[in-house]
C-alpha cells in the first residue's frame, strides 16, 4: 500500500511492504533541469540506472549535451515529454547525439533532437543492437548527417518519427525490421545484406534498396520522390511517386 508521496513528481513513493523506499511510478529515474528530478542531465540519469536497465523520463526543457549520450545497458527506455523535451547539443559534439551500441531491447520515444549547432552529427546511432524501438521523435537540422544511422540490427522498429531537415535513415545490415509512418528526410537508404524488412506508410524523399544482397524486403503504401530498387525479390505495391 502506498503511504505517502514525498515529492512533486510521483516517481519516489514509500511502501509499508518491507522494501522501504522504491520506485513505483513509470520512471526509474527522472531528469529535470529545474532540480525536481534525480538528475539534471541525461547522461547522469542513464548512469543512475542499474545494469538491468530501466526508464529514464526526461522532463520538458532544452538539454545541451557537449558529448554523445550513451545508452550503455540493455532494457533502457528514454522517454521525453514530447516536443517539449529538446536535446540540442552544443558545437562541441561532432559525431552522434545518442549512441545505442551493443545493447538490446532499448526504446527512445517522445522527444526532439535538434542538431542546429552541430549539423554534421548523426541524431541516433545504432550499432550491433537488436529489438530497438524509435518512435514519436522529431530529429531535425542535421543537413549533413542522417537522423538515424544503423549498422547491424534485427527486429527493430522505427515508427511515426519526423526526420525533416536531415538526410533521413541510413540502414545497413538490418533484418526483420519495420519502418512505419515516418515523415521527411532526404532518403531511406537500405544496404549491406538487409533482408526481410517492412517499409510501409512513409512520406520521404528517396527510397533506396542499394544492392542485390538485400533480399525480400517489402515496400507498400509509401509516398516518395523516387524509388531505386537493386535488391533481390523486393515486394513493391501501392506506392505513389510524387
């Protein structure tokens, strides 16, 4: 039974069931610029998680990291307050804003990445990571870099994101992934032995299946400027070239 709520955000509560102070609310860690959370910067919040992962809720505000934000444990979720949570790196960051490397079952959702100050940096970098979900994110103002750069992932999902003002998605060695309802970006470029992916309901610039080593991908119901398909046994239907 919950006995009391001791702060303004209900992530720290007390119970009388013999376990003392525990997290009962949706967030394991709360990040807030105004000091009302557990941490005031995102990396600090991630580093407070146990090795088993957890949920980092990022309250509204503009966060300005000087270095890449590293998700270093599997089963980690970064959840923002929608467009009110803005990650806007300083010019000191030059490579990637968020790095998801060799961890699985991670989620990034409901936040905005604005690389106005560092347009050559990738928004989200995913390497050797499976079952990743990127959803309801705005990733913008990176005219010289992809919003999301992927190198080796399986069973990941990219759903309802806005990549306007970026080079879009650069996807290498992706298998059994879904790309649904994404908006904007110069291109979705799929290459390097990427097989059996589903690309449906996206509105973008170019859609590129790069070579014959890409097998049995499904492309349905998209709106794009052009399609370049060099893949093998690609299934294509009900798309519109505008």
